[in-house]
C-alpha cells in the first residue's frame, strides 16, 4: 500500500476553505484513477497548537499507481484546484506503508 498525505496550513478564510473543499475539491479527488480509499479531516490536533487546518489521506496499491493517478487528467484537475481554496498552501507527502 502507498499513501498520499496532504497537509493544509491554516487558510485566511476557514469557512470558504471548507465550502470549496467539500463541494468542489473532494468530488474531483474522488475521481483519481486507481485510488483505493480516501479520507479527510478538519480536526488536526497537536501540542501546543497544530500548524495544520486540514488533512487528506489517500490509499493506492503502490507508488506507480499513485504517480499515474496524479499525472492523469483527473489528477491534473485536482492539483489545479488547490490554489482556489488553500490560501495557506499545501504540504504533499507520499510514502509506502510498512507492516510487520
């Protein structure tokens, strides 16, 4: 399994972020080819304070499938939409999931 993790710093307008994210961005992301599952949260906690407002996780069977999804027309549409709501930018990480 390979994970994609997107961390969103605090935006200038949290309500506008949430509205666009849930109404526009997540439906775009749901179309990523080869994605097995995805989830998100606006409740990102840390001590003393989280630098992140929201996060998105996606599961792919492997890194090649994730790379192909991001390079696809659907992936390009998802990436092009980020500046429309993420005024604080986004940190994108990906990694293989290791199990014992």
